[in-house]
């Protein structure tokens, strides 16, 4: 069997690119001829993070806290200016949440993915400020945990579990549930913002 490598020339305007083709010739019985072909594949790294429904709008999570008189031994009464016998027990807080469960998705082919939360704008109402860690997050997927919210600044990172190719590829989704945890907050209309960052090597 005789093996030869031939040089080909691919012509383009003002550019000549050499390419090589392999050929073999067999003039001996049993006859067989083979040729080999090399491949190169380049796959760039990417990372994708979504918190909330698909779209370009930043979702808003809301909480409304209403003080409530203990039901026993004092019975609450509806109305304004209505006298209610009260034993002096401290009121509690009823929390009504809106848009407090959000879909989350992470995709990457860049290796181990970490998630971190940072306070972009503190929870403030006039001169009053609440620490951001009064909001807590839980996840329904251990493979995509929610990072703890810091009181301010940047928080602790958590790892997102890889799903394929020796954990180099990640495709995880979860629902994150948000809750308000402070015991006795000052009154006000507070607003703030958290930023989430997904990172890979």
C-alpha cells in the first residue's frame, strides 16, 4: 500500500489557504484503500442566569406587614374606634406576600457555577433602613440553592450542581420562595434591590 499526502490550494480573494488531503493506493490483492480525516471543534464557554419569568422586566417581590392582636385571651373586633378589652400582650405580625415564588434557571458549560447575592440598593424608607437579610429565600431544588442574602454588601456564594460531562455542564431550574423574617420593623414603605451573580472559572 502506498500512502501519499497531497497539498491542495484553496483560493480566496487575496488569500491562499493550503489544505492537505490523504490518499492511498493499493495494487496488491486483497485490495484496500483508506484515507483519514482530522476534525477540530471549538465550543466557547457561556453562562446564563434567569430569576423570574422570561423577559427583560426585573420582577418585584412584595410584603405587607399588618400588626395583629393576639386572639386569646383577647378577641379582636372589626371596625374603627371600637373598644377592645386587651390583656396587654404584644401584637404579632401578619405577612401578606405578593410575587414571592419565582422561577430560576442556570445554564453553563464553563465548569462549576457559583451564585452570590449582593445588595444593589438597601431596603429604605426615608431615613429608615432595614437590613436586607430580613428577607430569606428557600429553594425547592437542592441542586440550585438560593444564596443567603447579606445585610449589606456581598453575601456568601453557593455552588450550583453540575448535571453532565463530569459536572462541567450545568442545567438546573428551581422555584425560589421569598419570606420576610424581621420581628418588629419600623413603619414605612420600603424599597430596595438585590443583584444575583452566577460565576464560573
